[in-house]
């Protein structure tokens, strides 16, 4: 499979959030930049960078599945932010759209067997399987991942 282009985009977005949070918050999200929003932006930036590294090159079906779960959780919490705080609604909706897009593209790759082989990083794959078994909705994603492993 090689490098997933979407993960290059995710890494760029994560780097922007981590290293230039004020610029992203002001120019993309159009919210007031304060210390709290900068910290949250940097945390999300680090999350995106870590996910890009873990799922950027030949991810197994389990790794794609956990990535989808994380992106859906991110989109859901961002939507909650939009509903709960009118002053940050634009930021929440923008983040919902971005995380939702990453989730959709990850699900597409998972469901269309664009994943790499299982086992090239056994610890990462085992951790993804264990985590999915303990998350709400993770079992369904794990089932999809398992069926993808059986597909030639």
C-alpha cells in the first residue's frame, strides 16, 4: 500500500495545530485565541501527528479500524463543542468536518481492503485489537478489519 496520502495531509494539519495554533484558530476556525484554545489545539495537533505516524505507511486493518474510531470520537466531541459553546461553534463544526472526512477516508480504505498486511508490527496490531474490543462500537470495526484480513 505504501504511504497513505491522507496521512500526509493529516500530518500537515497536525503540525499546523501543534506549531501554529494561534494562526489556525484565528484564520481557519475564526475564534478568539486564548490560552485554553491554544492548549487544546496543540493536543489535537499532537494526536493527529501520532495517528499519521502510526497509520501512515501500510497500516494493518486493525490500525485503520482504530483510526476510524478515534476520528469518529473526535468528530462527535467537536460537534458537542459546537452545540455547547456558541462562541466556538464555527471551530467545532470545522473540526467536525475535518475529523469526519478523515474517518470517512479511513473507513473507505478499511472497507475496500486498502490496508497493508497484518503482522509487520505485531505489537501495534495487538494493541489496536485489544483497544477495539473495549470501545463502544469497536467490535463492529474489528469485525470489518478481520474480514479484510481474509480478503486476498
